[in-house]
């Protein structure tokens, strides 16, 4: 294959990493580049790019090593396939510096109704809080902060500096009459919002939502027949104790530590206040 043709295939696949070989060949022919789908696949194999995932990794590596500006389409592709890329703009240096909050909709359960979960996670150490509700209202967004998050950080002596949310109506409204906005203002907490239709800066809490779904709700929803939101909350509290105190995280921030361990290390403390109202056993807390 001519060197110029191979170079153009690699350039095209950097811009369109999810296109298949047939589509790449078709589009290149419109540019006057005569290449077959098998020729495209041959170039991919020579450069270890035969899968879409590998081509996306190449795009991410190019973005990190060079200073060129990614197109909106490239950014959307990386956000969809790489949670780490979604979170690349969020950097914190201390607990409480930035908390991410979101509303997670689990589904509708017979006899209970719609189930929403308010989730808050500390971007510094991935410490998480969550409560179950049967409605999606501003008061529920404020309740989690008031009932669990503020008391925990007050007991630590740590100031919450900012809370990041999307632009949902449960989080945003007129400052003088919106429960969530009023609560944050009352405690001098900065309210930040994500760019509309862009999940990049709220990737932490979105990843937590996925963890709740995969590791907890999909399992407990098959094991138990729930008759009330309180029953769901009891199981959720048990999972949160496990998540915060015993579940190790492999990301570059925690490096195999639990969220509680990372928080203790940052504050130089041996013990933490209760993260959920009733942690299942003292052994769990001590193990952390």
C-alpha cells in the first residue's frame, strides 16, 4: 500500500475512531483515496488498531501527548467509552473541596412506586452518601446534604467548599426560594453546575451511579421483594458501609485504598464519624 494512503487511513481513523473498515473505505473513496475494506483492516492490524477500543485509546493518547484541540464529536466518543477521560478536568487537593451530587433513577417498583436516589460523592477520596426517595424534588436534593453530608463533615471539622450538580430543577432555581440553593447559600457552599449536555465534569458521581446499579441494585432487586422505601434504604446503607469502608478503589487517586482510608490518611486521623446512621457491625469499621 502506498505510504500516503496508509497515512491518510491513520489520520481518518484518528478523527473517526468508531467507524468500521467498510465505512472508512467508502468515505476515503469519496476523497479520491482508492482503498478496500480489507486494506483498511490491514493497516489497523499493522498498527495494533484492529478494534474500536484500541482506536479510541489511540485518540486519548494523542490528546494527552499533543496540544491539538479535540472536536466535539471526538470528546463525546471518549466520554462514552472512557470514564477516566470524563473525569479528567476534576482535580481536588483536600476533602470537602468539591462534592459531586446527582439524582439516580432506579426504576418503578410495584407497591412502592418510582425510586430515586440522591447521591453525593467527594471528588478527593470518592467517599459517597446516598438516600432513597419516591420523588424527584428540590427538597430531596437538599435533604441528603442536610441529613447526612453536613453532619459528617461538621464532625470531621472539614469545611465543604463547593457542590457540583447538573442543571436539573431539583438542584437549580431562584436562590431566594429554592431549598437546595438556600441550603448551600446558608452554609457558604459554592454551587457549581455542569455545562449543559456535557457530563465531563460530573463523571465522579455518574461512575458512582453505575457502581450502585451494577453492584447493588441489580443484585438486591432480584434477591428481595421490597414493600417500602425504608427497606430499600436499609439495604443501601449496608452497601454504602461496604463501599466506603471495605471496597478498594483502583484509580490513581486512591491506589487500592478504600475511600475511608484515603480520607483518614489525608486528615491524619485514626477514626471517622459514622458515614451511615447505623453501620452494620463494629468489625466493618475497624477493618477499614
